C-alpha cells in the first residue's frame, strides 16, 4: 500500500509542476497544438496520479488478494511514463515521431483499469 500511495503522491506533485510549467513556461514558446499535447499529458498525469493513490488504498483493503491491484498500479505507472512522458518529450524536442509511443501508454492505462475492475469483482466484495 505504502508504495503506491508514495508513487501517487510523487506523481501528483510532478503533474502539478508540469502543468504549471506548461501554462507559464511554454505559453508563447510552442505552438497552440503542442501546448494542447502538453496539457493532455498533464491532464492524464493528474488523473492517474490520483489512480495510484486509489490503488494504494485498495491494496490495503484487499490484503493478500492484492496481486492484480499491484499489477494494475505498475501498469498505470508505466502508462503515465509512456503516455504523458512521450507527450512532454515531444513538445520539448519538437520530435513528432515520439507521438507514436503515446498509444503504448494508453494501452497500459486501459489494462491497469481493467485489472482494477477484475480485482473489484474477484476480491473486494461489498
């Protein structure tokens, strides 16, 4: 539990700093389209930072049945890295081919959420 709460907290802090950098440091320095990519990355980063916190709390409730939740947490962390990270690097470098990495992160995020649903159905009960 502690690990994903820690990872979620760190990611929330990073996402807020990255979002603020986009709003104040990139405005006027990159195209509106690139700024929109940055904002999409920051938006997903914030949502999934919260997801990591949520998963940490679910792990504490699931106890020994937490393996699918732990995998979900790692998939969501990887999704943040590949989805948001590829968008951040693409905007900063203007290397648009990096956008091809973004869907890998999206699939990882989707898989993570599916595993959260599986864990809920199997182990968390009512």
